């Protein structure tokens, strides 16, 4: 039987569906890494595993001293961004969760560049990785708490939600959720064209003149109550705990 050599990411990874990767790598600690990682570079340095012996599991949160750096590296492995991808929040009614979910953009096309000034032809925004509603950057559950989105959606979400987080960033082992009731990200409910237009008009209005956000929030029975900081676990990053179709 002739051996097949993989020379590029599978089609699922190319279009941004990393949870459906055809050729994933399964690590000893249970993490599933999409094949796109083998062809992706992060901030001018090749993707590589954390320091340690070959086959060693990822460091536990308690062992991590530089949470931001480690979190960004893990996020880049779990969620590569390819030029040509569409913002994962595009067209959603309740994107990002938190105390104030937002209506997603109209379909911005992402590019793997550091600045919007460097966008290639056909791209409308640099791709950005967003953590939320748990702002602990070690919670890299793709499509649940980690999202590949455009600069517009990213900035809008933070404008509405940053004020709902109290205190300084907690230790690496603790989750950081809003201090007020909040929702999880809803990847299924689509906004109507009218809701998208209303959202864009609201954002185009000077801040001092804006009325209440024009799109109704998710149902109250989906609200989660604020909780004490919790201990993170090394769960499968592609597990989706919220699926209304199950």
C-alpha cells in the first residue's frame, strides 16, 4: 500500500473548521491538535510544544508563571488563523457571551497579519483570537471560549464587557468570569438582516447619543450567575458543552 504524504492542511482546517480536522494529532494528555498547526507559524517563530521531555503533558495551570504568553501560544496552536477565513462571529445574534453579547459583523474576511494596515487584497480585517466569557487565556475551548474573529467584533465586545470584570487578572489556575450575570457564547442563533442593520447603526451613533442596545439579549433561562474563581482543567479544547441540537 502506498503511503500518503500530507503536504498541507485539510479542507476543514483551510475553511476554519478546526474541530472537524481530517488529520488531527492526539496528544498523550488528550488534547486534539488540528493538522493546520503543522503548516502554521506564530509571531515569526515555528509552532513548538512547551519545554520539557518528549511526550510530556502540558504544564498544569499551577505550574505556569507567565499566563499571558503561555495562553497565547496554546491558543495559536488550538486555533490557527489563515488568510481568507471569515470572522467566526459573522452574522450571529448573540456573539461572545458575557454580560453583553453582541451582533456579529457582516462577514469580515480575516488575514494573518499583525496590523490592519498590512491587509492583503480581499481581506477586511486582521484575525484576532478572543477569550471570553472566561478571560483566563488558558481556557482554549475552540468555538466555546476561544474564537477567531475580526478587529471590529473584538473591539465592540470589549467595549461593552470589560467593565463587568472585577479586580486584577487572577492566578493561572483560576477562571475569570464577569462579576454580574452572564451568558455563554451562542454559535447557533443568527441575527436577521434588520438586527444587523440596527446594530451597525447603533455603533455608528456617537456614544453619548446611543439608546439602549437595539437587539434583545438571550433568554434569561440561559443566564449564569457570577461565581467564585474556579480551577481550570485540561479538557479537550474542541468539546462544546452547549449544543441545542443534542
